C-alpha cells in the first residue's frame, strides 16, 4: 500500500532521535533496583512536597470564591491567581533582581504543558531561519528546531557561559536577516555552567546593537529552568536578562517542575507585552489552553503558602547529593578526566575524559550497557546496566567541538539515591579500565 503523505516535520519525526533510540532500548527491559538511570533528568522524588500539595488541592476545592471553576477549562494566558503568585514570588525573593516596578509592567503567559510547550510554540510563531545557542546544547529542543526547519548554529561556552567574542564573530559571518532568535539556557543543560551576570548583559547589549543596525528585533529566549535550584551560596545573585533589555527583546522562561513537581506541568514566559507574547498566548490557546486549571490553582496556593521554606529544602537536598558525587567523581574518575563541570546548580555533572570515548559505539558505553559481546560482562543477570547521555548528542556535529563531544557525557543525579550514585561511579571506573584495555 502507499505510504501516508506527511509534512516535512512529520517525515523527520518517523526517525527516533539518538537519545530516544538509546533510552527506548534501555527502558524496554529496565530492571528496577538493579539497573541505574543517570540519563533521564528526573527530579529528586524526596523533594516533591506530597503532603503540601494534597493540602493545596483540598484548599482550592474548598475555596471556590478565590479559585473559581478549578476543575473546568482555563484560559490561554493562565490563571490570574497563578500569574499573581509568580509575580509576587519574584518580587518577594528579588528573583532576577527585577524589583516590583519592573515586574508590574511584565506580561506573564502560562504554557499548556510545562516550559517545553512554550519552547515548541516559539518554533511555531517564529520565522524559519537561524537559531543561535550554546555548545554543548540542550539536545531535545535543538532536535525539535531542526525538525521544524530551523538552522541551528552553536557558540562554545567557557566557565561564564556562551562566549561573546565567538558570538560576535559568528554574527559577522551570517546574514543577520536570517537570524530568527537566540536560545540561551542560563544554567546550561547539559554542562550546568551558570551564566554570569556580566555575560548576560554583554549578550543582550550585543544583540540589541546588531538588531538596531539591521533594522529588526532579534528575540532572545533566556531559559532559566534550573535557576531555582542554584545551591552554591558563593554564586552572585542572578540578574535577569530583562534588566538590560531596552527594546523588549528578552523572553524569560521559567518552570515549577524543578522547584515543586514536574507533574504539575507548569511553565511560564515573562516579557514585555509584545507581539511575541501575544502570539505565544494565542498558540497556547490553539493547543488546548494553558496547563490544567486545577494544577495552576494548586501551584498558586503552594507559592503563596509554602514556597519559601520548600525552596530552601530542595536546594539543600541537591547540594548534599552534589557534594557527595563531586568527591566520588574526583576520587574514582579523576585520573581519567580532562575536566568536569556541575555541582553548583541543577542536577547534572558534565564530564570530559582525556582519551576515553563515550558515544554509543564506544567500549565505555558498551561495558555499561552490557552490550560488549563478552558473556562474562554481558551475561551475568546481576550485573547492573547504567545509562547516561553521551556528549556527542549534545554538541554540534559541524562544530570544532565534535571530537571533544565523543569524550564527554552527562550524568543526572536528581533521581537516584546517594548509595546508587556511588555504585554508578564505581561502575564507570570499571568501564574506564575496560575501555583502556580495549
């Protein structure tokens, strides 16, 4: 029979992305309590406030004067209670150093299904063209952009984030009229590099200058998904990119997934009341309104009542895991590593090995996935398998960092408990020894 006629996006979606292929293969026969998942970026279950969310659910349903129609459809831009709660949260805790006056003028849009749905909407409302992001990059969204017909160009980062000198060089060598937008993850996934305030300011001012010279507005998405769990107290207070934005170019994306619970599916955009925000709201309405209203009202109640103490507990939980894992990595993998980043925010470490390759065809990967072909390694049912995100998935295959990506990997420490994390690092040490012998 003839095949279905699909769009270009649909045709590209028939082929699973490398990360989906890898995780699908692993999860198909994943053995709970034996195998170890350091790949999927799940949050720490112990930080999810089950008791408090139960109270919020009951409170919302009992106070219909304040939380009207909580079990009905919502609106395209989100619950007024939640948008007010987010605004007050920013003001009370001086998030982004924006202040009450500036926040009062900002528009807030709640996405349909977490921050990812807003990113997907951006791919729909923006003209197809060039998107600039960091290298290494957030591979899931980059694959989405490429399937949608965008050309993604990457700029390497250093310890402060995306390098402005290389960004400027790149812009000078492209047609600025083809530049659609910049996508900047402020605590980068996968590297966990925290973008400095000076770097944020420099990027906003550069793009503002470039846009003015070209006679166009170039949007910048600042994705701050992991800023709520910056737990290194030596880090300077984070300043929002909106502080330096004179032309309404910055759209800041936030989420409650990391600080409260992913299943609430609450992501939000903050910006000036621009055409982009109005288009985001309409697109959200097109795909079924903002997140389920009961989830939004529960989140509003939680922010109003519990967020201050809960946020401290969440950061402390991740800090303890990060401190333990950092020591474990240095003691067991230190001799094999060229460098690593992470352990200040979020729940990732990004490792760069000196010589050992980490991609899915490498000896290191095959040892941990038990696909070496050696029955003494693969055949013992008690041998745990371990999955991570290979670095070559996270780097541009056309950039100078392609070779380095083959020696990198991301591990997530959000989900597994500390004893399992220790066992994982010891397994990786065994894999390194095996890879060296090969």
